[in-house]
């Protein structure tokens, strides 16, 4: 720092004035480039960008309202959904599953199901009855000791457990 003070003191007053003005000019140019110019550019581009984003938002809200209207037209009533789920359960899972209703929530218990059958059933109740799946508990199904070796290996891929599902917008 002392070397800089010495160097500055050795300059003529006129030279110091020119160097000071040059340094101030460089500082102003850097301030313009790094602070003022980007802010001005943002201020200039903000109104058209805001109008574009508001138009996109209006379009998305319109699409949302249309989708909700279509969903409301397609979704069955809660009673119809309960009947559909009960029927789908009987048709696809048969005696290997039991369903118990508590208002708009069903508890489905299943025993010895292939995982693919559960996946097909779950897809059917979600698509046809607009059901919302909740908690799922799965464990490998118990195999009987009387089963042959071939049945035992097939039984290893069977599952048992329970699943809660909601209808009519109810989340279990």
C-alpha cells in the first residue's frame, strides 16, 4: 500500500486528476454493465413477458375447467362406484378376496392371488369406478405342505394382504 501512495505522490497534480477521472469513468462503465443495463433490460422485457405468461395461465385454467367438467361427467356416483368395485372384485378375484365397506372407503383382503391379478383388478377399479388406492399391505401367500413341488413353486409367486380404496373423491 505504501508503494501505491509513493507512486501517487510522485505524479503531477494534473496527472492525478486525469488518472482519477479515468478510474471514475471505468467504475461508472462497470456499474452500468453489471447493474444498470441488466435491470433496464429486465424492465423493458417484463411487460410483454408478463402478458404472455398471463395468456398461458388463462389457457391452462380453461383447460383445467374443461378437464374437471369432463371428469365430473364421467365419474360415477359414490353408490355406483361401490357397486362397480364390488362387482369387479367378485368377477376378477372371486372367493380369494373379501370386501368390506365403511362409508366411501373399502377394505379389500385377498389371499393367494397372483400379483398380475391384483394389478389387473386395481387398474379396473381405478379406471371404471375412479377409485383412489390407499394403503397396500402385501406378503407372500402361505403354501400348504400337501402341495406338490410344481404347485409349491407356483405358490411362491402368490400374494396375500389388504388394500384400502376410496370412492367419490375420498382418499383412504
